[in-house]
């Protein structure tokens, strides 16, 4: 399984503000959301807590791939693309529950499995 390049992994650890998670519906129409409840599970998996998904959840259930965009404090932007796994139990779900704020429901852990990574237009992986 592909993993985040070291430079991108370090950038993720220092990302600032919300990320943008994008999915597509069955007709290919994109849906993008801001998310603040996010974490790196491992070097192959970035996780977004499903606290209030609606269209995003519909797209995931339909098999949508995903794209996650984040920015560092220095203004460097990175995009990670891959398949989405949706966990309502198990180790990824339990990990999400450990860092997701208690005030949010944490219905599931949305795990983006790294397949491609970009810094702007430059493909890093």
C-alpha cells in the first residue's frame, strides 16, 4: 500500500486549519466539505471523523474515491487522493473516538487510503 512521502507526512503533522474532503456522487458531481476533526492513523491512512456528513456519506456509500486537501502554516498545500474505507467499529473507529471531541457524535471514521499525493501540480506519489 502506498504511504505518504516523508515531506508530506511532516507537513500533515503541522497542518493548520480545516482540511477539505471531496467526494463525488454516482453522476460524477463533486461534493467538498471542510473538516476539523482529522488525524493520521498511519502513513497510509488519513482519517476524518463523520460527525455531520450528509451528501458526503451518500457518496461514500456509493463507492466514491476521495481527495483530501490541507495547508501548512507556511502556506504549502498538499492533496492526497485515494479510496475511502468507512469504519463504524474496529481499531480505526476506536482510534477516531480517542481524539474526536466528545461534543461531536463521531458516527464513523472515514479513512482515506493513500494512493496519490500532490504538492500543487507536482505529483509526489
